[in-house]
């Protein structure tokens, strides 16, 4: 998810260039995945898969999540052997999530601070089926593709293990945003299971049916609740 937000930030053209190309080799249960982040050639880019880089950082996925969420530092991870660096060490020290703050501060600040929900919450349990939907909505909003309807929505998504992961969808301020964590002052809050939210977003379940069957609970402005649907984002879901 962190790379998804980085990719969305790069599309805004406001990411700080630090003069280097970075490759991340992250080892997970299904093997190692590589991502190349170019912060040398403006406006920058992100490419999935292996590629040439000035600096390569290799570590386990869960350790990378801890690093991004501030539960460990780059130096500590390196000294403990959890982070291996190949190439330009000076550039390695320049890469931090804060270089993306100028583009999507609301999203990256929550990631860097380890805010509730999203990557931090999902790291300790099963992945959200709806993660890809939120990621695509976030990317669309960051690229200016969200339709503002004057409302801030909070979605409390219940995972398969019973843990609730909150997400905030702001369609009131700026160009809109989608970020993990609770909203400060939501106009409407939806409580729904992960599977039912996927069914709702893909048209397999209607909002009225979900509400009448007790699969979705709504708190706050009901009129605004009826205005929300994933089609408010130009990205295809």
C-alpha cells in the first residue's frame, strides 16, 4: 500500500527529487517483489519489478512496514541485519517518506506516523479484500480525479478476524483524498464488513439492500450517505 500512495504522489508532479533511483526488494511469504522508485528525473516515477538503481534496499515486508510506520529506524534495521543496502549509501539516507509530503501530506503523514488503519492495522492480521479499492480511489483523488460533493466519509471496515480498520474519504476539502485512519469530523460514518464492501463496490450488492439487511450501518447525515458511490472517482474500479 505504501508504494501505491508513493505512485499517486508522483503523478502530482510535486515530489521532491533527491538525485537518485532506488530499488526496493521486499521479501514476503510468496517470495521477493521489487519496486523501482526514480527520484532523479523529474517528476519521478515508480515501476513494479526489478530494474537498474543507484541504491538497492533489501528487507522483509514486515520489517519495511515497521520502518515506514516509525517502529524502527533505518540505522537500527541496518545494524540488526534486517536492512541490506547495495550501492550509494549516501542516497540511501536521503530516501524517506517525507520527500512525498508536498504531494499528498494527509496520506503520507498518516503512513509516516503509523496512524490507525491501513498498513499499520493490516500488518497484524489478514489483508483487506477491499484494499485495492481504497488504493485505486486514493490514486484517483491524488491525481485530481475525485468529484467533490461537500462531505467527509468514514468507513469502518470489519476484517475477517473481527478487527475494524477505519478509512477516511474526504470529498469536501482540496481535491479530495482517501487515507487510512479515522476522520476528525466525519459527516457520515459507514460500518460494513470487508466482504460486503467489496460486493457493494462491485455492484453485487446495493446500498439499500445492505442497509435493510443490516449488513451496513450508517451514522450521521443520511442524505450525504446516499450520494456516495465509487463512481465519484474517475479511476476504474
